[in-house]
C-alpha cells in the first residue's frame, strides 16, 4: 500500500507541477506516469530551478556548440539536401513515432551512448565537437516543415533537459515552441534550453522549413548518489529506445518490442474508426483491469 500511495503521489506531483495540464482522460493514460517516482526524485534534487525554460548560461560547456553553429549548419544542410534527415523506415522509433505523421523528421547523431556510425561518417565535425562534451546524452538534427504541428505532450524522462540550436529557421514568430504556456520562436544561431517534461507543443506556420540541432543534456543533480543513478540506471532505460538512421545500426530492445505492440495499436485504430464507443469501452476496461491488477498485486 505504501508503494501504491507513493506512486500515486508521484503521478499527481508530475502531472500538476506546471500551469498547463492534460485533460483527465489524457492524464490517466499519459506514458510519463510510468516514470513518475523516478522523475520526482530528479525534480527534488535538481540543481536547476523548476521552470519551463532554463538559463543556458548555467551550462557553459554548451557555449562552444552555440559558437560553432555555422559549421554545424553546413553539415546539417548537406544532410538535408541529400535526404538523410527523414522519418523512420519502420516502427522502430518509439520516442517520436507519432511526430512522423506530422512531417517531422530526424537524423540521429547519438542516443545515450556512442555516436551512430552514419553520424560519424556523414557529419564528422559535428560529431567530434559534441563528443567532447560529456553532458550531451543525445543529439540529432530535426526538421519541421511548413504547416506541421506537434500536439501538446510531455517527455517521460526528467533526467535530462532539452537544448535546441537554430540552424536553418524562418526566424519568425510563426515558427515556434510553447513550453508550459510560454512561447519561444527559433532563430538562426540562437540556443534555448527547456525542461521537456513540462507540456509543450510546436508549430511551423511559416513558408520555410525549420532545421535545428536537438540535444538532451544531463540534468545537474545535487545529490551524488542520485547523480550516479541517473547516469547508470536512467541512461540505461532510455538507451533501450535507441534506433537507426540506416539499416544495420543498433536498435534498442524497446523499439523491437514496439514493432509488435504497434500492430495491436493499429487494430485499436481500426476499431475506433469502425465504432468509436466500442473503442473507448475497450480502452477504459483495459485501463481498469491494469489498475485492478496493480491494487490486487499490492
């Protein structure tokens, strides 16, 4: 019972820490709830103040990345021109699968581990630069074409913060991100840092494509034990969601599982299209069954 109460208290804390919140139906099924106890510890011992946007000056090691934005831009532009920044070829990118339907594309540089072989080969200068900074856990180039919109969501892992560096942007308020209700628009050569576990959304209403460098930066933790846990256990969990740019590169176990789970999800989508009330009945019965199983188990 103590474990159950702790879990529910953590979920409540995570879901209500910001000004913007999901509707109750979305809140209950939010995948961020699974890591709520872990994330609560990250928040409580975070050396960064709890707010949607972090002060990038607290991360001086990233200044050299921002200063080299034109070099990074050149390699990103070459990747873009050659079509390497693209959607996943299959259901093997669990973290960003829903974004692909909106036109969002990516090219991974690293994901909580070593740099991908394709990244080292195709953008060696950027890989070398980022490889000198241990706090960079993940990095990729991401593309948001005109007319694309990423709906409101929160990332599930609080062990990192998100760094965006504008490379090829409309430099316009029409291409923006909103984090916990606070709006920012990307600009060439400008960096921004935010806490991706607040609810955020992005949209490109401009007539040109946005390309940025997207990095996960290790969250500074004041407690040395929790810092070690975050670097080992936390990173290990997220590393399981690794995927590939090209065939033959490593794919994490979560993405192997996701390829099969997606088939079940696809069945659910077909049921929803055929009979929406039946879909929601089955969905809530499943949630209730899982909740009952947890309670009985404890």
